[in-house]
C-alpha cells in the first residue's frame, strides 16, 4: 500500500480539484459539504495539520479553521499537563 493510498477512497477524487482550492474569497461550500460525508475526513485533516498545509480545504476545514482547530488541540494538550 502506498504512502497516500488513503486518498484513493476520498470522495473529492470524483470532483473538480478547483472546488478545494478556491480563489481568494471564492466559494467553498460544496467542498466542505462533500468533505463532511467523506469516510477519510479525519485522516485528510490530520494530514493537512501534520504537513502544515496552508492552502485549500482539507478535512472539511479552510486554512483559518484549521489554524483555529490546531490551536484548540494545542491548548487542550497544554492543559492536560
């Protein structure tokens, strides 16, 4: 199994890539909707967070929402100590 084999089951594979990489201020509602029904949504989000991917919709989240999500995770992790 390849390094990115998990992407083979992603729902986004059947749709235009540009939906996940809209221009500044562009619409991304359809991409988020599709992500929210994808069986690998969390794996996709984890990948984007691990790789610090700054552009596009990954795991159903925009760049700014991923930053906020990551900050929440770090805050929770810090409060456990």
